[in-house]
């Protein structure tokens, strides 16, 4: 009798406010995998520097040491671990053997999610929904330009992913079911 063990690395990327972290945590739990969240690491680094996450993104334009630290963490996870789910805008680049999922959605709905959750976060606070929309757009623009420049990687280019999900109008559990049904046959 032959036993086959399949290891899977799942990378969830996408636009801000699409539920990357929530879904990665839920999927990891459902699969019995470990979870890694690069956004949490970035927020800790921002807080250590006394910056918001947007300000950290601006600093990263001129100080590559922050990007390098985060990049090395992702590479190490990809090279040394199996059976995990990671949420990161750049995991599709730094963990090329992962099954790569991209989440996208309506900007206003994404901003509402972030605005609502900003009340719970110490670092990211928004006074209005329009402020959240502006911040999201600036953060995505800044990051995209930097990553294209430094890595030649456009995190918004669909050719970098295996599966795409529009999270607009969907609950986290609805999106989780879509992802699970896509990855489960691969396990």
C-alpha cells in the first residue's frame, strides 16, 4: 500500500479591505494548517517607528531595510514550512510554489470594512469613510509602484495568481467556502 502525503502552501493576496487576514485565518483553521500574517508584522514595525501603516509605506520608498526584513521573513516561511496559509500582498512573489489566491472588491465596500475595523486598531484610525478610501488608494498606489520598481512584480497583475475572488457583497464564510472548494481537491 502506498501512502502519499501532499503538502500545500496557500498564499492569499488582494486589495486592502477584501478580508485577506480573516479568510486566511479561517482557511488555516479549517484545514488544520498554520497561519502567517504579514500585515500584522508591518503594523508592529510601523508602531515601533511611531508611524501609521501608510507612513511606513512612504518610509519604505526610501529605506529598503524594512522591506528586506519583511521579505526575508516571507522567503524563510516559504522555504522552511509546509501546510500553511499566509496573507500578504507579496506572498505570490516570495513563495512561488504556493497556490496563489487574489481577493478584490468594490472600493467603497472595502473602505467601509477598514473604516469599521479601524476603531479596533491602534495604528490605523480614520475619521470618515472618504478618509479611509483615500488612504487605501494611496497605500495601494505607493506599494504597487515600489514593488514594480524593486521586484518587477505587480501584485495587481492577475497572471501572478491561480484563483481570483470578488468579495463584494459576500460574507467571510461565503468566500471561505469558495476558496475551500477550490483548494480541497488539490489536497
